[in-house]
């Protein structure tokens, strides 16, 4: 499951992100519901252990429900 949040969320600090408590978690199908936000420009961040973080600039409009598909790229990790 991936952790999803807006970079502009003032409740999100580096410690909150480190412990995986930022934003919302995607469900078993990979769907995350971000809730109601004011119209404006935001930066969506999606993180998952073992994958590269994805950042997407987006603009929210009043009265509109947006759907965004994000595919995370796996990291190549070599243990020695």
C-alpha cells in the first residue's frame, strides 16, 4: 500500500512522513481518497517502501471529483 499526501499540507512534517503517518494510505486496490480540499494548485506525493517517490502537480476545481492514476517505479535494491 502507498502513502499519499499533499506537500502543502501543514500537518506533514519530515517526522510524520518518516513514520508513514502523512496523508492517507491507499487501499488493497491502490485507491486513496484525499477528502475535500480547497480549489487550487497542489503537489501530490505518493510513497511506498521499495519504490521511487512520485510527485505530481495538480489543480483542484470546486465541485469536481478528480481521478489520477499513478504508477510507481520499483527500486533496484541489492543486498550485500
